[in-house]
């Protein structure tokens, strides 16, 4: 079973993150807050696509659901 910490590690291995917080306790459903400079100039859909790309096949195999909020570093500072 996948842990929230493992999922966060998977994301940060393939996506530069200034901040990441992943919650989830059943091993397949997760919520994440992700702050990355890679999101600058990207739409929310494009930001989520970057996260999905960082996870690769794990989205199909290990993760049933991932709810996420994505922010650029500037947006995160203002929130």
C-alpha cells in the first residue's frame, strides 16, 4: 500500500517543488498541495498535467484518486 510520504517523494523526484504536502490514509486516495516554479505561466490543467507526468504509470497502477491544489511560488506567498 502506498503512503502519503511515498507519493510526495514520487512527485519531488520528477518535479521541482518549493513545498509539498500530501495527505491520505487508505493507500489509494490522496490530497496534495504542491508549490512549484514549474507552474509559472501554466494553466491549472497544465499544472496538473505536470504532476501526472511526474507520477507516470503510478496514476494508473497505484493511485486511485489524487485531488490537488497547485500554486506557483508567488501564488503560495499570497495565500
